[in-house]
């Protein structure tokens, strides 16, 4: 985990502003996917130079859609991998589609790191229930995997999905 001054401003920036500090590579995606999978250079790799964070997106056949989704992934990865000053904004019911979701994720991960990845202590520090915190984390597969990987490295049990 590294400290990146300006992370919070970056997480609320537009796609155009973020791309100013990125290297973007287009390529043909590999693997299964039908007839058109390898015909177009629609897969994208975005590398944010100041933080060193890189993401890839190969899901769609459109370059623009893949670039937009890659930037969303980039914001979440920066939110998880870096730290900055305390964030004022937090809504536990924030949707993944909301532009503020990366800020909420950053706040949650900052609190998780401070509380040594304890769900109960983090929920208490955010003034929400543990079930709301777990529901927030499982909204995005990347967040869910990241918290479980970090907990496992600390010798803690993986979290279970709630029904």
C-alpha cells in the first residue's frame, strides 16, 4: 500500500483528465469468444504512470466501452492500492454505477487497513453494521476478491457471501 497525494481528486476526475496521465495500449484479445474475438484491436490496457497501476479490459467489442470500463477498474484499483487524506463522502448504499463509488471504496479500504482488516472494527469506525459493510464489499467482484486476499495474507478467514 502506498501513499498517493491527490488520490481523492483523481477518483472523482473525469475519464479525460485521468487519461492525461496514462499510457493506453490497444491489442487483440486472446482466448474463447467467438468469431470476432481476434479480428479487432478492441482490448485495452491502461497504465496510470504516477501510481504504476495497470488494468486491462477485453470484455466488449467496442474500443470506447472497453476504455470506459478500464478507467472504472483503474479508479477502483487506485482506491484500494493507495492511501490519501480522509474522505468525507461515504454512503454504504452507493451503487457501483455511481461516479462516487471509487471514493466510497477508498474510504472503506482506508478504514480496513487502519483496523487490520477486521470487519467489526471497520464497521464500527464507519458507523454502519457489519452486514452493510459486507454488502458494500460484495457489490464489486474486484473489491470482494481484494479484501479476501488481504485477509488471507494476514492469516484471517475469508469472508463468506451473504444471501
